[in-house]
């Protein structure tokens, strides 16, 4: 939610800048402190509303403690108590990962959890990671007047499989802030900021006041003592589970939300919570659920929506550009591309 609040402020600044196209004169002046103060105030309001709904749970249902497994049906709480249950749902979410080489930069490094605590906006920011969170925040920062440069070791923007959409998105967003894909980074402290040198598909050196590391959000499973639960895990330490029941092997344990690293978006976490919760409640009777069509949306401008199955050679692919689309011209939004429309599958 705080990222969307920042994007809303950035959209306001951008809208004011392009208003003259429509014969409306406006010269925006961004007050970074005020922007971030509103982000925090509104975020805290949303959090308080969610917490209020949790407070409504009957006494004894909600226990506010960190928990780890003692065995497959018992959790040890941090205050020393133990809780036993017929079945357990793991829904511990994810947290930002900061690669080791950035640790030496100390608090120059920001993540999607700390960036909203800034007081003034920085003058410049390097964004490491061209995934949806990095792109949303990079565009917002650039539109708020922060000198922004993005880096990614991979050569795909937003992990897109459709080459045309990826090319178009990179071109459109790249007009607002430089995007260096396929580069290896070396980082060092430089006074109150950081110096980044990059090489690979492009090369250079630049200094930044802050570095936002948006290099993924792995599941928060490491302090759960999964070994005590006797679960078989993947090489990434994620319990093996059935995506249609969310059950881990044949254990009375279910995995839901970002913790399973399958579809890390809110509506999927909510839907998986319902599937896992129902199966845990009716355990050992476990039902396979029909999963929703995959859908994810990135709230850049233009936004990116990914719907349905990933591309395969057996599909007929259609595409359309927004470069000369009527409604896009009316709004001066002639940028973007619709691609990979699997109208039918070849026999
Ligand atoms: C900056 C940002 C922007 C996003 N924007 C979007 C968006 O636009 N659209 C969208 O669909 N999704 C978005 N997401 C993703 C979405 O927020 C997540 O998919 C969703 O919150 C996952 O829900 P969850 O319940 O699995 O995990 P979480 O919401 O992370 O909740 C997990 C909870 O488990 C608790 N916990 C962890 N370990 C323990 C333990 N040992 N004992 C007790 N409790 C524990 C944590 O404290 C936390 O409260 C965004 C995420 C971020 C970070």
C-alpha cells in the first residue's frame, strides 16, 4: 500500500507537468517531506484498520507471539508457551533480500520496507532490481524529481517472457530513468552515499545518495525450525507442497501466501489462505481447489498486466501497439503494447 501512495503523489506531479498539453498551465513543486509524511500517515491508517479487524477475533483465538515448530502439530511461542493443533497453516509471508555485497553500505541501502521512512526525498537513488516493485518505486522517484538509475543483472525487465512487451516497456520507462539490464555491479561507500560501477551490457560509474535494493522477497521460513516438523523441502528450503490443496506432503501442515513463493500477490495470498484454512480445519479430509487464472498487475505508467499461462511455441500470438490508438491519443498516452494474446492453441 505505501508504494501505491507514493505512486499517487508521483502521478499528481506528472499530471501537472503534462497539463500544458491540454491548455492548462501548472508548474509543480514537489515537497518531498510532505509527500512522504502523507504516505506514512495513510499507510498507518490502513494498518490500524487491519489491526482493528484482528482485535475483533474472540479472546484466545489470536495469540500475538512469534512461533516455531516443536513438531508437526506443536508450535513453540517466544514466551515459552506451546500450542498444539490438529493442523497448522504456514503463512509467514516474505521479506526483502539484501545481497551480501550491499551490506557494507549500511543505512545508505533502502528496501521496500525502509524507503517510506525517509524524511526528505534523496537527491539521487540507484534502484537495484528491475522487478515490479523496483520499477514501480523507480518511476515514482523519478517523477518526484529524484535522479534515478536502475540496474539488473538479468536481461529481462519485470521478468517478462513476451519479448515485444518487454522491449516496449523498457523503451517507455527508459525515457523517464536510465535502465541498465545485464550488468554486474560493484559497490563502495563514497562519503555519505555510494559509488556504483557497472559492467556487462553497458558500463559506467556513478554516485548516489541512496541505493534501493529491490532484489526479490524470499519466503520468511528460516526461523520456523521446519526440520522439527519433518517436512521435505526444496533446494531453496521451501516445503514441498501440492498447489491444489496447499498440503505439505502428507503432513497436517499447509503453506499459503508469499511463504510458498508461487504467486506473491495479495489476491493469491488471500485465496490461498482460504484454501489452506479450509483444508486445515477439515483435516484429514483435504479437498483439491480450482485455482484462479494467474493475474498480476504492476502499477507503473503504463501499467503492466500479466494474465494467464506463460507463452509456448504452440500458441498463436497477437499484438497491438498503443502508438496510434485513438483513446490513447486523446489522453496523450500513446505508449505501450498489448502482446501475447493466445487466441487459440495450434493443434
Ligand atoms: C512494496 C510492496 C508492494 C506490493 N504491491 C502489491 C500490489 O500492488 N498488488 C498485490 O497484489 N500485491 C502486492 N504486494 C504483495 C502483497 O503485499 C503480498 O503478496 C501479500 O502481503 C502476502 O500476504 P501474506 O499473508 O502471505 O504475507 P504477509 O502479508 O507478509 O504476512 C505474513 C505475516 O506473518 C508474520 N510472521 C512471519 N514469521 C512469523 C513467525 N515465525 N511467527 C509469527 N508470525 C510470523 C509476519 O510478521 C506477517 O505479519 C506488494 C508487496 C510489497 C512489499
